[in-house]
C-alpha cells in the first residue's frame, strides 16, 4: 500500500479527563469512477484515505522515506462499536530502505 504518513495522538481529554491513545495511517488510494442512477463520482489520480492503526506499532514506521510502498499487517478489530480494518504492524521486505 502507498503510505504517505502516520501519526499517534495520546493524552488526556480537556473536557472529560479521560486518557486517549490512538493512531492513524494515511495512504493514497486510486479514485474510482462510479456511475449510478442517483449518484456518480468522476475523477482521476489518487486521494488520501486514513486507516486506524494500533498505537503500539507506530515506531515500526520510523526512518522510512515517505511516500513508500509498504506491506501492512492488518486485522479486523472492533473500534468504537464497529468492525474496521486496523493496521497491526509492518512487514519489512529486505529491499525496503530505512534510514
């Protein structure tokens, strides 16, 4: 997958005082052409999409020259009441150059 970045956000909420810790992975995906009776999408190239990421694996993405074509480990997890595809790690092929 073409990854353009990753970020982790953690701390304590101002209003609630509850601790939070989550991460997001940002990827480029192709724009699909869709044409239906009541709805259509037209476009070309790529757009940015985000994917939930396990905060404990963010350090695996350190030292990579972005954007990078990466082989992600994913799993289906319950996130805020719905099942989502979540990045749970990174497969590092031998040819991947890291700093």
